[in-house]
C-alpha cells in the first residue's frame, strides 16, 4: 500500500520519480524492522549511497535519515523480526531516546493545553486546573498518542454539551475518556 516501501522492492532499487522530490531534506522511517530483510538490505544500500538517475543523469540526494521505533533500538534489533545488522550499524551511532509521558509529567500541562487549542481550533484556551490534576494522576500507558485521543474525545464531548460555555475544558469533559481504548 505504501509507494515508498514498494519503490525499494523494485529490482533496480528505489523508483526515482517517487524519491526525487526528497532530493534534500529529512526522511522519517517508521516500522522498518517489520520489513523483510531483503528490503532492509536495499534500504541500507540506499542510505549509504543515496542516488537516483533521472533522464540519464545520476544525482546524489542530500537526505537526513531518521528511524522511528516505539521500542528501544536494542529491542528492535533483537525482536521477532529484527533490524538488519547493516541498519543497526547505520542508526545505532546517534540514538535519541524520548521518555514516555509517564516519565515526564511536567510536560503534560503544556501538551494538553496545546492539543486542546489545536483540536478545538481555538474554541477552548486549554484545560482547567481540575482536569489537569485528574490527568496528572493518570498513568498514560498509551503515551502522547493516548493523550491526543483523550483530548479529541473530550473536545467533542464538550462541543456536544449544552452546559455553560467556559474557556477551558473541564474535568467532567476529560474524566470519562481516561483509560478508554
């Protein structure tokens, strides 16, 4: 389904017409450890020497590569479908580990208020103190993705509510969605 993934499965390597618009910039790769080893090897070849040929002219691409994984790199390297040794070597030199939301609770008020403003398109200024207190007490096993989902549901519930208009999402808007799938 993914044209970029499919482009690496071509016998000749990456499909130039798909990759040329990215001749300069950053490519974020998610789930590469789930790809078959031959696709991982072709990706490693291309990361090492990123070139495409268009109309007979070979062009080297100037790309920063970022590998994103929900697991630590050492776990991805030894998982059910491990990351190839070549990709491990390429990406293991510069690892940035982002702690889980439960480990950085001080970020939660900023993230929650930002998400409320973004999702509600400015209708609400943020989250009330009581709602933040309730959210800070929650474990957030689904991390920031779960926080976004809770905020989306709370904003929808607040919009559907016929109660008094307030500039902040209230605990009553947020609480029903904590811990829901």
